[in-house]
């Protein structure tokens, strides 16, 4: 494993430990982030283990985990968006992602390829929900310091993380 992988796993492990330790005290939206950290940590550990021990393609793991990584992030944003219509869209998007990921993995892409179609779909949806949340925050009449709003940081983090085309897996 490279030093970058060690740093990534360490950061994820900190998120897992903090989330599990304080789980009962966390608001519902933060509990979803704990699930995201746990799923991502499991994925990355298994992917690294599979590559280092078996020296074989581990991309089949991403076909399984990508839709399940989308779910907690989408539900986190759902908890912070006020519009009932958008909340319904987010719930329906979870089903859409699960169904399309199964179709893409089963019929369109090989399990030995990176699941680009699922990645693109989940990235577009997450970017949409994050932008809708930030729009809601901008249009809000309430004045609150942005530094005290955790959802602002998560939505901003999604935008920053996907700022580069390679993060959206748009290169072919």
C-alpha cells in the first residue's frame, strides 16, 4: 500500500471511530455520514487486501459498493433539504441508483471494468443535491454562521471533491 492509501484509510478510520463512539448523540443526518465512513472503509480495506494478496482485479467490489456509498450521502442531504418535493426525488434517486447500477453491472459493463456509468450517475445526483442544498442555504432568510452548519461543509466538500473531471470519472 502506498502512503496515500495509508493516509486515506487512517482518515476513514478516524471517521468510523468518531461516528461509532458518538453514534447515539449524533443527529440523524450525521448518523448517515457514519454509515458512509464505515462503508468506504470496508470497501477500501477489501480492495487493498484483494489487490495485495490475490494480485487480481478488484473492480468488482466497486460495482457493489458505489451505489451503497451514494445512499448515506444522499440521505444526509435529504435530511438537510427543506423542500418536500426534493426530498421525494432524493428517495426515488436511491432506488434509481440501485436499479441502474445492477443493470449496468449485469449487462452493460464487465465486473472487471471500473463502473463508470454508476459513478457518473451517482456523481451527477450528489452534485445536484449538494447544489440544491446550497441554493436553499443562500435563499434562506435565517442568518447563521456557515462555519456552524455541518451540512454546508459536507455539501461544499462534495463540490470540491468533484471539481476535477477525473473525480467524476469522465475520461474514457
